[in-house]
C-alpha cells in the first residue's frame, strides 16, 4: 500500500478523498492555487502545496507542478478526483513513469474510452447496444449528410473528446447540419483541444441511466446498480437518484451485465461509470463511460453501503474486491441535489462572493459533501458548486419528503443559490411521479 496520497483536485471532492484516506491511515497532500489559499481542502490535509495562479492551466491542470509537488512531499500516489486531470491519459502515464501510483484506470483505458468513437467501437465488440450513428470520426460534410440520412433525423453531433455537455448539437433537418457541425467543432476545439466529431441518432425523450462499476486488477468486475440522472438542464445534471423509477429486476440485470461487459472489453480497473440512454420501450443504448469517480457517487454509497473512494484506494494498491456481484444489494432510496452559487432568475448566472452565514441541515439519512464554511469566499475561477445535499430513506416517498425539509433548512447568505430552484423540482408533481426524462427541464422552461 502506498503511504501518502496527493489529491490533484479542489473543493468538495478533495475533502471527500482526504477523509477516505484518513480512515485508511494514509497521509494526504493537498495542492491549491493562489486563489484557494483559504480553501478547506488546503487546510485539513496533512501537507499543502501551492502549485500556481488562479487559472486552471497554471494550477489544477499543470501536470508538471503537480508531479513536482509529489516529489517535494514524498507522495507516492495521486487521486485525481473528477474534472481537471482525472481523465487525462498523459497525466496518468507520466505519474507511472515517475513511480507514482495513479488512483484510477490505466492510461490505455482512459485513451480508449475518452475517444467516444473508439469507445463505441469497443462496445459493439462486447455486444453492448449502442446508439445508431457513424462508425467513427466524421471527416467531411458530405459524409455527415450521408450518415444523417441513413439513420434519420433528428441527429446529435458530438465531440469525440467531449464531456460535461460540451461540443453537442441537436440537428433536426439537413439545412442545419453544416452550421451545427461547425459550432460543435469550434466548441470542442476550445474546450478539449480536439475538434473531431461523430454523429448519433437522437433518442427522443429518453432516460439517462448510469451504472456504477468497480473492477480490480485481478479480473474481478461488478456493478453497484444504477443512478437516474435524467433531471438535466442544458446537458448538465441537476439532481440524481438511485434506484431509478423505471428499473425492473430484469432490466437491471440486462443493463448491469452490459456495464460489466463494457468494462471487461476495455481491460478496465478501478471505479467507473457506464452511461446509457433508455427509451420508452426500455431499449437501452451505451452513451459513454466516465473513467473516474462521479459527482453523484454518494447516492450509490447510500443504497449499497459501499465506500467507493476507499474502494478506489484499495484497488489502486492491488487489493482484490472483497465482494462479489451477489453481495451487492440495493436497499432504500437516495437523492442528491447539487447546491450551486448561481441565480436561477438570471439564467443561472454564477454568484461568486463571501458566504456570510451558513446553516446546513442534519439528522438521520442526511449527508453534506462540501468544502464551504462560514466566511469562505467562492471565487469566480472554478465550478460554482457549494455543496452536495444527499438524503437516504427506506422508500422514494420518504426520501423526497426528507429532501424537501432538508432543502428548506439549508441557508446560505452572501451569495445567490439554486436552493429554491431545487426545492421547486423536488415538489414538482412530474418528478414525484418519476415520469421525467432528460428533456423535461428544457420543455418546462
């Protein structure tokens, strides 16, 4: 087992990883930018190292500075969290070259699954259902027209190296195809440095269902059930729940087996998430695989009792999974709301500033993952998430009731938040019925 873990991230996920390391008796190193000198993760780690200025390219995306911080502190492992360098194969490979354990999958798996077109080809090989579309990167407008005509409109233009809702365009007619491809390629180049795109059939009003997997380096792969991430705004997840209201034992078994097959065909190990679209006839299609811990991982931890971050650390240390698929049972219901510093009335404009007062809810079945504290200043440089509010109860109805009063008790003064917006979603009869899809919020607004 490695002895000291550097967390190459910030915010609530850095705090989450530090706490998991403590439970396993591991020393921790936090890295921070000059804008994050007073951040909680930088204060609670055993050691902290400043790695650059506020801009992410100068700090949290600065591979050389992070590896140098490992050398300076003697950290022999790196946990990348999510975002930033978490799905960067070059960073994972460079850690290995420097004798530092990368707490995640192999660089080869990251490369394969980071290229959406290559991932789709791998899924076909594994027999996992995929969305009809191009077999790889679209090289020309003529090819794009041919593919779109073959699969039928509407279609989605997607960045091969994309993620987080970036580089995606809906095209409903041939007249719009060229302009939307141009827009998608430009956005992809700006965000990912890669303007390659592919085309998929647009599945009308699907559910967005993802399966959590764990795989060790000894060939053992299991899934930990599903999360319903269909409540989205502009391709960004707003709240998540587990289990999904559409799930049946038969469908869960089929999708779970597909998720495991997807991981195996890639030689995958560590934690990962297979994302599917499910139509109204319960046909499901592979969408992408995220090769990291997910923002919404706490709801899976609640319903399975498995600590996913500690599992990541143990897998990276070469340990076998201590449980089989038969050991994983989903019990109760969990919901997560993302609490952001933003103003929903002003098109969700970010609201950086100082938190003058903070009261967080508590009680049985309430979990807060956050790096915020009273007096903390939310900077304009990074994600606006203040906290993740997660609830757990024996039934979905009880979980919804618990989330309603938990949101009502959550008080943040000094910055605008989306708490009232989240409360309106939890009270929404369509959400309460469970009959919502990824387009619901768009149609509602």
